[in-house]
């Protein structure tokens, strides 16, 4: 069975309410459609459907956060029951849609091409980053995981109600100014250094605080943003981290955007593929595929709860997931 998961709160669907109706009118003959708000309700609907039918393919109409919710549902299934997954667009950034090789962010165009067989798809075995939390003993999966200042910026974006290109540009400019100015940071109270320790591969960061980190199994994020260096081997993923000062980061940002590490931050940063990272921090937030995820509080009491206030997060390569990707054309 084919299933189309529609997030009615995704950016393009909020801007153009006709998309939901077009999905139902044009593609209900090809796939079962789940069109509801709320991650828990979507997962519940997928659970109920999979108990009655074999789900072979899932097409996500929404952003990268919607893709992440479905990804985590698939990763929790037994390997033989996992459907193939593809994000066909509809959100703000849609870096997974680009990773699949689809030509547009418009979900209607992509679905029309797929179901008419004009866009030919192939299967690709892919592994997301797996995050294990020591406090709750739970795992989450994502194509891109980030923390520290990146959590602050994404939280900022969510607090102002997300929005279009100009809202994103405004926050990026404000964040850049904030990085360069202590005064601006104090005015809005955002972008704070995180207390914590990091072990990145075989490298141990001796400083007891850091600015931010990002781990990824895809090379390209926003537009031309390719912040990662090196090429991962089997079982590795991209990684980047920084624990230096704000002003050094402000000067380095244009270089970091393209995966370059200027000489003045080399000893304060890390940017190469790794197999494992261990981060111990008090911040309960983590960015999973563009959405801020907050880990549940510890249920322990007394001294045990105090010991768990800094949670240990272990990052490794996760379960194998089948992605649908656009078939590469033979040049001959």
C-alpha cells in the first residue's frame, strides 16, 4: 500500500490551502491519504493502518520536521516491515526533498511526476544519525541533528511563528549581528553558550562549554549551505562543532557556510566525519531536521535527579532506512 502523509500546517500548505484538496482530488486513487495535524495523531494513524495493511511506500507532503516524524515511526518498526520513504515537498526548507533528487519543492508537481512515471524512482539504503539519551534511555533519529546556538536560532524562528523567506532572512541577520555584539545578545537574551563537554570521534574537547554542533548524513542544507568537511566512510557521518569566542565565529561564518575552517578557529572547532560523538550537557533541546525537540524530564528523585541534570547524548549511525530517490539518468 502507498500512503501520502499530509501536514496541513506546513509552510506551503498554509500559504495555499488548495494543495490539500488537490492532493485528495488527484492522488487518492494512487494512495491512502493521512491528512491530520499533530505528530502523535499522524503516528497513531500510521500505526492503525499498518496493523491492517502492508505499508510499502510513504510520501511526505510537508517540511523536514514532518519527514522526521515519519522517519522515527519507520525506524521503530521491524526491518522487514519498514516502508520506503520520500519527502515530496511542502515545507520551508525541504533539504530532504533536494536530497531525494526531486526537481521542485512543490508537492503537487512532484507527486504528479511520480505517479505518472515521468519521475522515475529508485531505492537507496540510507542511515540517519541516531541519538541516544541517557536520562530517558530513548533514541531519536534524524538526517540532521544540531544543538547549542542552532537550537536558540530555531527556537527563535518557531517563537515568531516561522514564516517565509524574509522572516528567515531577518532572523539570520539578527543572529549574525548578535554573534558579533555582546550588547545585542543581552538585549534579546538569546544565543547563549552551553555548559557541557564533547567527545568528537577520538578528539576530546577540554573546554567545559561550547557554542554549537551539527551532525548530518546529508551534505547540503539551506540553499548553498554545505558546512561539512570531508567525505564520510561506511558507518560515519558529517560533524561540525565550535567552542571558541563569538567574535571569532562572526568573522568565520561566511567561510563555515561553505565548509571551510579559517585558521583563527582551527583550534576552537572540529569539522570532519566521525563514527561516534558523546555530548554531556544541561540543555534539554535538540534540533532534529529543522524542528526543536525537547527531551522529557527525568523521573528520578533526590540525588539521582541531580546527577541526571546533565544528560549524556550519544550520536551514532542509526537503522537502515529505504529512501526513494530520483533514478540517475544514464549519460550514454
